[in-house]
């Protein structure tokens, strides 16, 4: 299978990465080469095989419901791009 | 054209855990911005989620309370999209394998009972909040709410009117509070409903195109929004248009729904199982343990009050409107050793009236069930009459002391001595010869006037039943 | 000048110092023949001298390191020495270290001073180790050459026109050039083992879940593991003892009884001194010795296998029939998970925010376009695509099924052998820029390493000779789940009988 240019742009939009037409063309070629590699997967029949998400057959451990974190917002926000009155500032969010 | 309305509801209920679903930060409402957003909640590079046991238990409790299947094995999935109040750029939710499947809730509208089927309920995390009050053209993001556990409860499209939708929402709200998994505080966003609304020609088996109205946080708005939307869709269709599937918001000021600014990439959330979390496995033992700890559910309790205590459906419904009220009632009748109807009417009339005036919940009542029992016992024993009891109640409410003290202080003991009453009545009759004449002349109402005079003569302490009896005897003879 | 002054005081001469084992350094420190401050300063001086030509380190903070060294010296003096007290260790810049710039090799985090410590960093600090500095790496661990680093490529100390491998190339070079006695790295598709092989050092990826991922900036969550990089199997064992262990903050961290990974290093399984590895069955999968393997690498690996046989091991033929599918499956799963893991880099709460933008959507798109390099963007796009509506079953799910087949292959193979051995990389280190323009050619470097990540199995690489251009060749050992100790034992026995691991590149004296 092969990606069209509009598809490359759609995926870039989904991923919130700005891409010019020129860049999209270059990336399209590279992505299609990678897809040729990935297509090799289709050479094997995996009917009836259970997908493997984790190496070990373990289950989720549960945490006790207790407050264990203290207020560190001053420290965390000391590295933020823009903060005011304890809030992270971003360009206006339109609902 | 006769139209039928079809409604499904998705509710997001914040679970009343003390810490977040995937981190140890606090969930308390109202903290200063970002003081309850820890490293995991703000999605610093390298942080990871760990699941809160209490969130799972509350989800199971809900599942059991609605007769659903608990999926012994469920999986957390990432729902990927970008928004500033979603720090990771994905929400941890459940997709193909939710923790609860199926279930149902009965509702009653205008006396008619109906079952609303549930499709599923799943665990997920809440997002933060965007504050739009201007920060010089920018929005402020508060992530305190990010990571609060949510239970998303989805119904089948079984409701056929805004009334049914509201009845369902209220019943669900009451149930979640009843089983102690959600505080139901809608102003604080603990219980939020989205309504999926469509219309179709009556008799059609095909569903019309639906619109989703998001984030309705009051029952009134839920009802208004649905009614508006139904009218809008019908008008659109009758004008020859088509309904576009979209997400809409309700504007309570203009009382209309409007389309949300569409998010360009629509809804390709690219769900996949979250590799940072392992499958959630709930043992049969755990489920049984939670089941054994479930309180008697409101509908079962209501039915029992009707059959065991002979209460009407309405009265039983009032007493089972919340667990706190039911507990108060059960404590009261236990102390009274019965008195089911007496207790019922005193709670729903006097107590509720006082609570309403004071803006209190029953848990804040200054009169305990034990104290009320003490008062009601005196009525049962005819030591005081109903009117006197009301006076004592009000005094108790105001903190003047217990029933005994107030009765003694105010001399409110009921006069039940026949001899004493006869004397008073004799005097009263002598002073009210006109009413006596009228009564003997056939005017029934004059009797009531005489009763009133007798009560007045006893300064309200007369035993009404006895006064009635004595008066009848004397007027007859 | 300062370093020469210290050098004259050192009981170990610099050549011996830079080739001392961690155990030897520990003993020197305990016997107060050297202080941690001296040892740390010694390495800082070497970094100052050698790093400009190698670009292994992104951040060095002498004040911080020496402060830790002083604390270690105090503990040693008080008789409270810990396993790694006073030992300077280089950290791949993917591990969050509180107060340290932690860039992950990316412009996106070029200004990110971490407000917290990764679990592994906490463990190393608690064991008394000194953070020597943060090492350069392929951006967000995506790469096999350490050329995609925002801070410029890392150079191989054996030949500075060549790559050291990646993505833990900075850590590999730091150890290979003896700028650090040991380092830590991460391995998602071979990123510890392959640079270890190309740089002539030892590196180990543990069983998935043995080392906590909390604080290790995520690339592909179900594949990432942190691990040690050092000059010998014995050193790896000592490092792993400190790094491994349960962490409640990582849901994928395994709760197991604590292990001493060095416990069987010296133990011959059969008590036979001449044949210490008698009883060990070594599987050499035919799929790893076919087309694509460089003849120079093949020769060195064959010689290594022959050496193992001399030590008493028995070589058996095994097959991993689905081996060829591991690279395609990996290049679906890893980018998919990465595309989601990297969504948090949006310029809102930390990291790079574009200086100019028109609105929120534009801020996201520009910050990410400017903050991420080309390889990272490619992988995010692939990952986004394979997860998108309509493609999930054909790609992601399919890859997870192939993953199960690959894991099953190993289970079968381990019925016939104890360790699987083969080349770590199909070639020795290649020239800078040689594969940079062809992503797929670069991906094929991972052909022998990704399977262990997909299956979650432990694997390591040790030097076993030299190939084209006098460049190091690495031998990969892979064990069954939780058999790190046995794997290290075999490697250690090999290293007692050979000296490939003691060779050092010219120009680092």
C-alpha cells in the first residue's frame, strides 16, 4: 500500500505537525519506502493468533486510594513557557 | 406527520475517591489552580499511570447495582486527541473491553414504569479545565481536575421524551449517591450528561440521524435542551432538510442548542490498548465481596416499605429518595417499634419543611431520629396532641432542649382526663348557646365551631378525640 | 595541569585507572587509596579533553557531580559505603534527573530542567554513585547511529569518521573512550546492544519489567528497558544489581524477589575448571547467519562461538522461523506507541514552544514541527497512520500477532538451548552520514536486536573481535526470561578466557 499526498497531510494534521507541500512530498517517498518494509508482515498468516501486548502474562496492580502527592506547582511551573496566577497560558481555546 | 423522539444518554460521573485514578494527587474540588496536579497529572516526560483500587471498586458497585455483567477482564485504551486541558495528548479510557456491560435502570414517568437499558459503563480519567476569562487574549489551563476518575455510563436509545430522559438522569443520580460512588454535585461537575437526540416518523424501525448535546449539568437544562433539539430537528425535516450528525452545546441564556465549532479531523481517536497499563482482572471473590457490601438498593427498599409498612408508593418514594433519609426513617421506626405512617408523615412534612427552610440536608438536622422518636412516642401515648407536638418540634429545632424539657417548660401536656374535659366543655357550652341552637337546628358546621371553642378553652391542650366524643354525647343527650 | 597533579597522587596510574573494573574502583575507594572527588575530577578532566572530538556528553555539571562525590566520600569515611559509593556514572540524557537539563537529544526538550528523578536515577544515587554527566543520543531514542541528536552526531572513538551506533551512542562512546567507568542507556530495538557492539563495550537489556521505566522518557512503552553499559560482564552485573527492582510507580514493573546478578559469575555449573561452561547449550539461529550478515562480523562471531565450545559449551542448531518479520513488526509497534507517547510535547506545560503562531492549532503545529527532527517526525507520522481508523487491524494488530509468533519461536528454541548467540549487528560501525538518507537501510541495522524487545527477553552484547577497518564486532547473547545471571556468567567466563573487552581505542590514553 502507498500513501497519497493528501493522506500524508491528513496524518500530519492528526499529529499536529505542520508540514509544507514540499516537505510532504519528501516525507511521502520516505514513508512509502518504510511501508514497503512493513508490508512484509502480510507474508505470514496470523489467523487465530492472539495479539501480544505485553511480554509477561501479568495483570494490573492496584494502588490504595490515598493522597500521596504534595503541591509542587511552583517547581513544575518554573519550567513552563507561560504561566500566570498558577495557570498555564495558551492561545485562546474556542469551544 | 407523527414524530417519535429517540434519546440515549451518556453520563460522566466523577467517582468519589480521595485520590486520582492514575496518580496520588488529591481530587478535592475548589483548590487553587494546579496545586493538585502532580507530575503524572501534568504529563511530565517519563511519568506513568498506576490504577486506583477504589475507582475499580466503585465501578463494580455500579455494575452490580444495575444488574450488569462485570467484565472479569477489561482493558484500558488511549483515546488520542490534542487539547490543552488534556496533558498527555490522549485520555486513558476503556474502549473495546469496558469494566461493566449491560444493566438497566427503572424509571417512572406519570406513574408509568419503564426500563432503560444500559449499554456499558467504563472507567476513564477526567481532563483539566480551560478558563476563558481573558488573560490578555489567552486561555488559562488548570489541571487540578485532570486525572479525576470518571465512570462513563451509556444507555441504549430507549428514552422517548425529555421527561423520560430527566427521570432517568434523576434516577441514576440518586442511585450513584445511594451506593456512595459519586457525590452528585452537579454545580461542581461531578455528574454531567450528554444527550443523543434523534427523531423518526412514528412506527419507523430505523433510527434517525442523531445529534449529541454535550455537558448538560442540570436536569432543567437537560430537559430544555432536548425539547429544543427535538423541535429543531422536526422543523428541519419538515422543511425538507436533513439532520447533520454533529455535536452541539446548549446555551441556557438563549435557550437553544448550537453546533460546536467543528474539530477538523472529526473523531479519529486512534484507540489502542495503553501499553503502560496491564489488563484489569477482577476476581469472582472481589465481586462477591463488593456485592455483599452493597446497601439495599432504593427500588427494593421502596417496594419493601410499601409491602411491609403499608406505605403508599408516593410516600415510600419520598423516604427512599436518598440513603440518608431512608436511614433516618429506619432508625426512627426502630426506636418507635412501629409507627410507620406516623414516622413517614412527620419526616416528609415537618422535618422536610424545616430542612428546606433552613437550607439543610437531613444529615445536618439538629433533631436526630432518636429525639424525634421520643417526641412521636408521646403522640402515640396520647400524652400530647398533634398540634402540641408541632410546637415542641419547632422548639427542639431551635435548640431549646429535648421533648421532655420543652413540654414541662411550656406546660404542653395534653389533657386527657375525661372529668376535667367535661367540666371545661360544660362551661363552654353554656357560653356558646347560639352555636348549640344552630347545631340542634341541623347546622352540622356548628359542631366544628364548638370543637374549636373547646380546644380554645383548654388552651389547645385538649385531647381532640376525647373532646369530640364528649361533645357528641352532651349534645345528643 | 590539575589532572596531572592528581595523576601523580593516584595509586593507580591513569592507564590502569581507566581500565579498572568497578570492583577495583570500589576497593580503591573503600581503602581510601583514592577519593570519589579525585576519581570524579579525573573523569571530568578526561571529558574536558576528549569530549570535544567525540560529542558524547550533552551536559556536564562539575559542581553537582563533585558535591555528590563529596557526599560519597563522607559515607565511605563513616564506614557506610554502598555498592557504588563514589563511582561516577554517565547517564543517557533520556533519564530524568532532578535539577539536570534532560534533553532526550531533542530541541523539544533543549530547555527542560527535570523537576524529578527517574527511579533508576534514584537507585543509583541511593547506591552512592555520582552522576558524571548526561550523554548524547538519537533524538527521543529513535535511531541506530546517534546521528539524529539535536546536539550533533556522536563519534566512534575507534574511528572518529564513523558512528558509535545508537540510540545510546553517547553512553557507549563515554565508556569506550574511558570518559566514564560505566554508563546507563535504554534499549527499545537494540539501542544499548548495538552501540555497545559498534563501540567495543558491553551492554545489557534486561527482561522487560525488571528495570523501572518511571522517569525514563518513553519511546515505545512495551519495548523500552533501561540497562547498564560498561567494560565487562562483571561490571554490568554490579550495575544491574543497583538498577533492577520493583517500582510501584511503574505498572509494568515486576514484583519479584531481589536478585544478585553477580551470584553465579564465577560458578562453573559443573565444577569443571577446564570446561567451566560444560552443560551450557548455545543455540545459534540459522536465520542470524544468512544473507545480510557481513563476512567480517560473521567470522568474529564464529570464532567466539568456537571459544564458547572450548569452554565446554555445546552448540546446537536452532531456528527462529519468524525472525525476518521482527523488523517490520517493530517498525509498526514502536512508531505507533511513540506517536502517542510524544503527543505530550505540545509547548503547553514545558519544553519548546514556537516563538510565533497565530492561534492554538498553529502553536501546536509549529512547536512540534520545529521542536522535532526529521526521523522523529517520520516515526510519528507512521505511528499515527497505522493506528488511524481503518488501518488498526491490518497494521498494529497484525504486528502484535507477529510479535506473539516471534515470542513463541523463542519459547520453542529455549527448549533446546539455554542461550541464543549470534551477531549483534550485521555490520561494524559505518561512516557518519552513510545511511542517514535512507531510513529503511538504517532500520535494517536492528535486524538481530529487535526480536528480544518484541519478546521482552533479556539480551546483551560483548566485544568478540574486530572487523573491517579495525572496528569492533559485538557478540549478542540472549537468554530466556529472567536468566540475566546465567547470561552474565557465560559472558564472564568468555571474558576470563579472552581479552577483546580489554581493548581500548587509540587516542584515549
